[in-house]
C-alpha cells in the first residue's frame, strides 16, 4: 500500500484510490496519530503541487528514509545479498538548491484574463498557479514575479535557469517551430525551443556556464545539467575516488551529457569513448572536452550504437553510465553485459530501476563493491545513487 504524505508509524484513515494485483494506492482521509517526526511544511502548496513529497519530515529523517528506500529496493527488487554499507551525503541546502525550474502556463478556458505560471498538480495535468517555489534561489523567484504572459501565446512551458555566475536564462517551449511574438523586457538571456528540439536565441547569451570543481562547462538552453551543484561536486569527487589509483584505462561512458564526468575521467584514460543521444548536449560536449585528444564521442541512442561498438572497443576496463530515470533498456543492458568490462560505475536517479539492472549484472557475474547515495533533491522522494561493480566470474 502506497500512501503519499503518511509517515512510518502513523495511524490514519485511508481511502484506496487505486488497486492492482501487487499493490494499492491510497490517500490520507483523517490522520489519527501523527508521528513525532512530523513537522509543519513551510510551503503553502505542499501536497497539492506535485513537486515535493517530504516537506513534512525533518531533513535528517528525510536522509534516513532515503537510505532505507535504496536498501529496500536493492533487496526487494534486485534480490541482492550482502550489501555494502550505504552512506548518504546530505545537501548543504535543504531548500533553494535548484538552479533550474520548469513552469507551465495555466489554461484559460474562459478566454478572459492572462495566464499565470505554476506547476502541474500531483497525478494531474491541471496547473496550480504559484507565486514562489522554496526549492529555487531568490533570483529565480524574483524572476517569476516579473513575467507576464499574453493570452494564446502557444507556450507549453517556461524554464528558468541560473548559472554559476548568476546569469539568468528563460527557455520558452512551444508547439510551433516558429517562436510566438514575445516581448521580453527583462535583463535576462532567453531562448525558444520548438517541437523539433532546436533552440533559437531570442536575447542575450546563447548558453549558460556552470563551474564544477574549478572547471567551467558550457550548457545550451535545451541541454541537461545537474540541478544541485554542491551535491554534484560531492558525487563527482566520490566517483573519482573509486578510480584514484588507476591509470591508462580504456573507459566507455554512456549517457555522457555535456561531458561533466567525462572531463574529470579523461585524465585517467588512455582512451575514453562516450555515447550521448541529445544533439545539443553533444554540441556542448565537443566544446567542454576540446582540450583532450584521447576522447571520442558518438551521437545516438546507447542501445543503437553500443552493440556495433563492442568489436571495435575490444577490451574495456571501466564503464561509467548515468542513464535517465528509466535506467537501461533490455538491449543496452545486454550489450553492456556482452562487452564484459572489468568495472562498472552506475550513477542512478531511481533506486527501483537501478535495482532491476543490478539484478541482471549480478546474474552476469558482477559483484557490488561500493554503494553511496546523494541527496540531490531534498524535500522530494528522489535520490541519486552511485554503485561500483566489479566482475568476479567469467
């Protein structure tokens, strides 16, 4: 039984809203006995907005709950035994940590007035107008109050981003390849992204610059980058600590993005081969990795490119992968098993799909050596996990 916003140990009246063969979902109708760990959520939109899940729980207890979540998924779904101790790294900022936020305009069925910006409600496409989000810094909240939308703008969402230098960018996404007539009178950079995924610069800079461990990364408007920079730095340090005594490695990186991990892995490699499907991320990757001549990049889906690379790559010492929330699909996972690397570092943003994939790797002769969680997304149920696996059976 999954019951959002109910805490372990609480007693409540529950209404079942979904029933399946293996699980059910419910909602709290009446809280009879509250947990001593329950606190008052600071956000007035909590439980209505679909963004946060744990604002009613003390931050230290959030970390404990996420630690247990990772362990439970690996044991229950992954069927893994003898797990190494799970360490979790906290976020220095429990609030105000996100350098990017995405809003949707409200629908105006009456045709009167002006649309507002907000978040989609939990399990709904209905947009909840908001005036402030506690997960983003003040600069983005101030920008939110200054945006006025015209009716019938054909915009489906608006992203706000802030880089390491405090530069702001608005990224408009619409249903037409041609941008709508936008009047932007704010001192920010802006871009428009149509359904073809191509961005058009409207004003200011055409990219943001993020600094991680002293290195600058160029990031285009439509390219993904880590939203919590302090935690991303800690995660990167941890990944490098796993290979600190190794050199001249033949490394394969899957889902490389704009080259965040690549740039720090390259000095450990005699050859590093990366695969990324996003055209904009590939464009940024080439710029960010320009100083290295031992790095090659393939643009395309991992499951399409990796099988053909197996013979070409020959021996691979280390695979580093950071897939989307869905994890590896069947073809990509099998191709990776066929590649038979010595070590795999798996960076996951979903413990359930991580557990599913680790079950297959375990069956293929890999042993779990190191397990570390990172609270990239405080106040939410999401957690980042880094796993080191080594091949033990041939």
